[in-house]
C-alpha cells in the first residue's frame, strides 16, 4: 500500500513538473507572436496558471497556525509599532518579518522583538536587492516557510499600519459562514470605499458586511482554501499590475461567487509617506 501511494505521489509530481514546463514553453512562443498589450495579458494568464501548478502542492492539510507576514525596509520605528499592535490584539499569531534590504537598525529591532517572543521568524535581504514595495517577493518567501507548518491562514500587513482590534476569529468565521468570501480586507476608510466600492453584502453576527471584487493590499487575510487555490502572486514580470499582490488577487476575485469582505481592523500610522511614493 505504501509503495502504491509513493508511486502515485511520484507520478503526480512528474505531471505537475511536465505541465509547468509546457506552460513556460508556450509563454516563450507566445512572446514572439503577439502585440505588446495582448502579449502582456496572455503571459500574465499563463504565469498565473504556472504559479498555481508550482505552489499548490506546497501546502499540506490545514492546521491551527495563523501567520502574519510583514515586509519592511528602513522603517524600524514604524515596523516595530506594527508588530507590537499585532501581538497586542492577536497574541497567538505567528509573525514573520521579511526585511527586504534595510540599511538602518531594522535588523537589531527584529532581533530584539524575536527575543521578546513577538516575532516568530524572519528573512533578511541584502541592501537594494529587492524593491521595498514589491510584497510579492516577501509573500513568496513567507509562503514557503508557512507551507512547512500547516497554516490555517496567512495575513499580510504593511509595515506602516496599526492593528486596532482582534480580527482572526472573525475573519475565519466569515469565510466559513459564506463560501464566496475568499479574502478579508482589513483596512477600510473613505479612500478605500471610493477606490474599491462594495458590490454586494452579507449579514453576519447582527452586522451588515460589505463585499467587493477588488481590495487594497495594505492589510488582508487569506484562509487556507484560498491560499491553496490561488497560490502566491507571480513575480516574474517585475513591478506591474500583474504581479503586485492586491491586483493579482483582485483579478482572481472576478470569478463567479468570489468576493472580498471588508472590515476595519487596521489603520494607517499618522503622517506616513511610503517608500514607493518617496521614490516616485
């Protein structure tokens, strides 16, 4: 029986690798035949499929670990406040920090927070090797780490946000209550209401929860089934609307019966200009 299971697993892995190679070959052929705009769309679609094939099998069965991922660079004070706000309201969450090339004292702050038990694990990059605002890289790395530890969910929060109330239990119940909920966006204000308008709603625990087809990537929760279905965002195309994480997942939400639920559990820290805005 064990031999049979091993053979089936090996065949499944070989089929996955073969499918990925076929898709990559098709991408290369497509590049030489299509106009720029059409090429970009087709490559994105094929890359998304290839991404799912590559990473879908990484996840085992769902467990009890809720991971929260932060990507940061040169924002030691802001990032530390974000971590402390997370652990204040979600003390059992496992915080993973991806330092994408800090030159300030971020590394020592991470070490201090680790010693305090506030950071579960961290990944560091050399300076100027990864753009601060391409969270796709950080999500990829955290994904690989989390996949080894039976995740129940992964939440991504920017390093300039503050968690203002507990959210994990409510997010889990929302996704369980309504199978249409694939993502829960945690940051909601007037700007987000304008940029990401609600298109539907649900009633939950005496409240009306707004639903939409796009969301802001500053803070969002993804349950296990969504993680397994969609995988991490593709990073091969660099910085554009096909690889930035919220656009990637927002495109996936355009499938029938797929929505983001909107909560307001996270707020921006005051007077913050992102590094992306500063560099522009």
